[in-house]
């Protein structure tokens, strides 16, 4: 049997092995997983649970964007965490909300399967050591402090949603101080390795290897596993600095990525991995690829890249080289949260013309999308004197330290004040007449008992009262003080029953799967906190199980 490699092998002088010769492969397994974050660990675990031998490759040390995340799993239908918190939910209510939120991004039966497996998913994660806690946050917030781990993490309480299905808290924050993504990844990675998954760190997949029939049978990679210890330590340090510090200071990320490339070029050696059942691409999205952002989503080029340098679209590119096709590459989630404090749900958000932008109780990504697509990325929170007093009381008790630091910075350095609406509007560069009309319409609706002009539920509406007034700038722009976190939602199309990468005609690429943000999934149309990680678990398990079964059929 002959085979071909879709791209030129990056290793100098690399030769084409005979796949019938076991010596041609450096590593052999039933399933190879590329990327070892939430999707990768779940794919590996599912494949092992189905009896497959699994090898995982990760360019860094594992964890990916999952380790940087808040560690939220969006789940419902009556999970054990919800039940312990005294929350009543049903699969039907959960599905109804999801249908409103994500639209037609996947087939109805796929969304039904996702909703129907949600309770079992939390049990499965718990069984692999992921810690959850039923402490429910009593107020709506973008991310709860360390007292609370179950909360309203989407638009459940917002107009247009609660009118159709009752609001239920479904944001399951993994228990851990600060942003708790590491508490999600750590137990999953440990469980996978304890079950026999072989993880090769500091190993970058460069090509897919296919046979003459087009079936993916392996991965070509470059690895530092044979490099001197000091090289691996330098690489790990650079990767660590490029990750979270690099998110907030892109020049540092650029320098560290250059250093890692230099180390790989000098010390990495080729590694050929046989995958009898196929390869699962779980390499994240493409938010770190500035060229792709400029090409596919130029409106989102000023955001904070929420991901590691590994979120460069390399997994998507490998899938496309093998015949896959992309979708929704222009869809990026841009976050503009106004809470904490929860009192700000009663504020109004206006654009440069003084017009309302959105129901302020909507999820922060919905606000960000509205600002970018319809309001030139401009936005301000209008708060009266009483609202600012409530803010001062709530921030110390509702915020985690980084929220407090950012919020105080905004109020001190990025806000304008005025004794009246005209003064504050002129100080902020907002149209005074437009702002006056908006406030009048807002207050008149409340006084008349009429619905809010933007559909905000009555329990969250409040009159704009007496001054002095404050306009807090939440415009989407490059800013160290108030950056806009963004992540990409587009990826390669997959068969929704198996997770197999598909061609333009819808046929599967044999032996190739994708999961997480490398693939189109549940959250690829509209994102709320926890929906991406939940989809990573769902799609990773799906791909792992089917790759294991497919591998067994090939032997």
C-alpha cells in the first residue's frame, strides 16, 4: 500500500515511510489526538473507554485555552448540581433556550442529543474528578466570585428568552479560586493518562499522512522530547509567558512565539505517528492568527485574543488540506460585560448618537456583537448618581480581584461626568440631543408601565434619576485598561453523528475527525459562557468514540 502526505514534511530530509513496515512509524496507536485541552482530553478518554490505544500530541504542555478559561460548563435539564442547589430544570426547557440562542447552527436532532445528554455529561466529568459545587449566585453577573459556582451565565433572564421559557441558572463553574479552567483540565488530563493515554508534550503536528485511498492513517510531527532538558525548559517557559501574560500584552506573545519557533527549528526532531483508527484534530480556533482575522473577520481585529498561540488555525488548516471545508469563519465572539456590579443591569448602554444598543441584561457577547456590527464598536454605560452609589457598595462583595481592578480603572480613567445629561454627553463625545431623547423614552415607558423599548424585563428596568451623571466608555478598541476578549467560533464542518471532517459534498474524510473550536459546533453561531467548553466535551467524546469504533473496524 502506498500513501501520500498532504504537505511538504517540515523535517529536513524526511523520507516517506512504507506504512506496511512497522519500523516506519515512531509511534503507533489506534487513535491520535492533536491538541490536549478540553476537547482533546475528552476525545482521548472516550476513545480509551471504547478500548482504543490513544496517543495525544500537544505543542505545549497541554491545557490549551481551557486552562486559561473561567472553567464554565453550560449544562441543564436537571443536573446533579442544579438539583442540589434546589433548581428545577428539564430537558425540554433547556432545549427551548438553546434553540433560541444557537439557532440552526446544528441539526435539530444534534441539539436534542446535546441537551438530552447534559445531565450525564456532568456526571461523566465528575466521575473523572472534575469538581462542581451547588452554591448558587443570588444575582446576575458575568462571572461569580469564589463563593458561587452555579449562576445565570447566558441570556436566560433577558427579554425574548424568559418570555418563551423560564429562566434557569445553567452556568456550572468548576470549583476553584479565580478563573477555574485549570480545575477542569487538570483532572481530565490526569484521568486520561492514568487510563493509558500517552501524551507527547512539546510536539507540533505539521502534516496528516494518508494512504492511496485518501484515508488518514497518521500524523507527521516535530517534537522536542529528545532535545536537551534545558531546551525543553526554555520552551516551556516561553510557552507559559506567551499564554496568559501574552494574552494581555501581545508584544510579549510575539517575542515568545518567535523564541519557541527558533527552538523548534534548531532542536526538534521528526516524529511519525501511526493512527490506525484515525486522527482527531482538537487544536483550537484561530484567534491568535492575525492574518486570518484580517481576512475573515476584520471587524474583530482590535480585540484581546482569548487563547494560546496554538489557536493559530493550524488544526483547521490541516483539515482543509485533507479535503475538509470551513464554515462561519467570520463569526467571532466579542465580550462586553457590564457586571459586576449587578446594579448596572438597570443602566442603559448607548452609542455615539445616544441611542440604546441592546437589552442590558443580555449576555456580554451579544452586546459586543451589537456594538461591532451596528454601532461602529462604540458604547457607553449611562449611570445616574444613585446607580454609582450602588456600584460602590456592590463591587467589593460581588467581584473577583481582576474584575475589581478593571472596573475601578474604567471609572477612574475611562469615564466622563457631568452635572446634567447635556454636560456628560458633550464630555464623552456622545450626541446630547440623542441621549436626551433616549433617556426620555426610557423613563416615559417606565412611568407609563409600558414595555421597555429594548425589551428588557421590568424587574431590571429603573428610571434614569438625578445627576451627577457618568458615562463609562465600553467601546471596542485596543486597550490595556478595558480590552475586549474575543474567541473564534468558525471551523471545519463535521458529520454531526460521528465528528468526522466532511468535504464540500458532505462526504466524510476517512480517518479524520475534529472537535472543539477546530470544528463547527453547538456554539458556532452564538456563544454564552460555558457553551464552548460544554461543546468541547460533547464533540470530543463523540469523535473519540467513533474513531475508536472505526479503528476497530480497520483491524
